[in-house]
C-alpha cells in the first residue's frame, strides 16, 4: 500500500523519502525486483526494532493508562534518526502511515515546518472493540475492551494534532467526524499499479478456494479460524468438494492441525503472492472485525478473482453484490456462495471480469495519487 503511494508520487515527478520503522519479527520480508527499482528512485532508510513483549511487560501494562500494542513501537534511537533527517531536508509534506508511527508526531512537529498528514489505515480502537465482541471468555472480552478504550483515548488525543487526514472509506471519515475531528479529512481509496496484475487463466486451478493474508493481524487470524472451524468438515467430508489453500505470513503452528492431505493446505508464506493469487480461482475474506479497506481484496479483484467476503471485509469498495463480488455474512451464506462458485466456472469468470473493471475505474494508483496530491495542495 505504501509502495503504491510512493510509486504514484514518483511517477508524477515528486521527490520522495521513506523512513521506515521495521518491526524485527517481520524482517524476513524480501523486496521484489519492482520494490528495489522503486527504492532506487527515492531516499530510503529503515530502522529495525524488536516489538516482542514479555509476559511480565504485558502484566505490568495492565496497570498503565496506555496500550502496549502502541507503546512497543516507540524507540528513542529511531526518533533521533527522524530528527536528523528533518534537520537535513526541508519537506513540504510528511505523511504518517498508520496510528503506530504517530508516536513520533511531537518530535517531528518540533523539527519541521512541513504539513503533517495522517493516513488512517483503520480506526484502530474499533478493531479491538469488535474482537472483544467476538469473545465468549469473560476475561478475554474484558482484556480486549480495556485495550480498545486505551487506544481510542490515544486516537482522540492525536487526531487534531495533524494538518490533514486521508482515509480509505466514507465510514472511517464519518467516525472521525463523530470523534470531533476538526482538520480536513479526504477519502482516498487504495490505489494499485495495474501493470503488475496480469491474470493467466491457463495457470489457474478451478475450482479452488483460497485465503491470502498475514495472520499476525488479529482480525485475519480470527476470521480464518472461524472459517476453518465452521467449514472443516464440509471441505473434508461434505458437499464442498474443493481444495482450500491458506497462505500468508506469521501463520501459527497450531494451524497445521487443520491440514488434511489433498483437501486443506496450510502453506504459510509464499514466495510470490501474485503468482499464488493467479494460481487459485475463488478467494474468501471471512473478516468479522476491523474496518478500512482491504488491500488484498483490491489485488484479488485486479487479478479477476471471484471473491466471497463479508460486507465488513469489503467495506469501502464500491462493489455490487453478485456482480463484482459475493457478500456472505454468516455460515449459511458462505456455504451457498461457495457451492455456487465451485460448480459454475463461467459465473466466477463473470464476477472476476466485473471486479477488474471496477478496479481499473476506481483504484488505479495514478488516478488515486493525483487526488492525493490535490489534497496536499489544499492543506499547504
């Protein structure tokens, strides 16, 4: 998502710097050839931090007023790196990608005359609130609600300290206005480089069902666990005669227990996400919590995938149910949607073609970035 924004800005002739905070547990990520080409065109530096916390630190945080899920991303050396960068270069716009890096807002504000933009990937406290609602265990529910309150308090403190906010969806803008946000808010959807998304149906297995996403992100993990728990028997012994593939980073070892030879494949991280996307036909997004816009759905649509998603998972996309996506919000609806898709290849292709058309019209990174630059101009 960040790379696509940078690529769009570079294509428009802007000078771009990226100062990245790299969580150590994700440092195994390797850049693609396209990523390296892009990085060669910008001023790029990254700083590794370890975001792991001990059981003791989690216990101590119970008596704090802030959430360790935010605090663990603060690193004083990275803050000093940012300050040095600001003293060396005069920027017009500095964009904060997500709530976690807003920990450095005060230090940045003190050392630059640039306008500061917050790119809200989600309304973070809502994710924790929804996760809490899904739990039946009273302790887990109370624990997640506590973090939701703390994160909301932090969000409310930070929002009006920026000069402008860019959100992905109308729903997120409405929420921020309800929170009392007084600064300009602009809706800018996810933009992708369509040149990278070229489906080759000769290499696509039909029927095949798949999920692609990081299970380090709690809403993804919760959603795919719900799906596996509810459909494991149908996929292995019942009427849903289709192979199911789960791919992505940070899949817990316990997910290996779901694997059934020849029927359910827990693949873990794949070398080439687009190649994996191309090789499968029906994408599921069983998201039960969170908000914002799912990049993986946009990418799946660009690859002409037939996608079955909850309405929450497809939030922010101007979809039309049963035209460019299938919406399923409970077990029965997912079952019916899967049953139709695995038995009607032409219907899947119809959905996929319309999905690609939607992305071409509304999510081309060059179009989205032009609108972002116009937003910058209004703030400056």
